[in-house]
C-alpha cells in the first residue's frame, strides 16, 4: 500500500480540484481550502511549491489564484 504524507495528499487534492474546474480563470487557495477543509496557510505553502516545480501557475491581483500549467 502506498502511503502519502498529509502535504502530498493535500497537493493531490488541490490538483484534482483545479483539473475539475478548467473553465475558471484562476482559483484561490481559500476556495480550495474551503472545499476540502484544509488549513489555508498550509495549502498556500503547498501550492507555492507546486508553482516552483512547474505544475501550477500563480496569478497575482484581485482575481488572482492558481491554474494548472498544462
């Protein structure tokens, strides 16, 4: 059986949420955290790491958030 850390699990959940909502311009960390009941600050750190690794793109500003890079 494959065991994942909480951070890996949360990261996969965020990627799944973004993949299920491709029509959205960008989705905030707050929206993802609320959907899955994940601590928002922890999720923000995980999303930043996913951006650094090239899996996500981040968008700053009023309508900012995250989108899948591919």
